[in-house]
């Protein structure tokens, strides 16, 4: 994730709950209009591995 994206998320976190909802609604509306292609098998495997590693990390913390 680039610096601009991190800044965007930090700014989003600073908004009120009502503003976050408005921004999220607009982002979802825009995302629905984007062209989408299904992830490849390799992409799905990478994401699944990351999820399970996170589960393992949290479980190890107790």
C-alpha cells in the first residue's frame, strides 16, 4: 500500500461515524462501477495463506 492510500485511511479514521458511513457508501458505489475480473487461483491461494497465517498468529498470542 502506498503512502497516499495510508494517508487516505488515516484521514478516514479521523472522520465522525456519520462521515465514515457517507464516504464508505460513495466508495462502494464507485467500486461497483469498476471493471472487475475474478482473481486467479494463485491470487486466491496467496490470500488464503495470509488469512491462515493471521489466524495462527492470533492463536499463538493466546
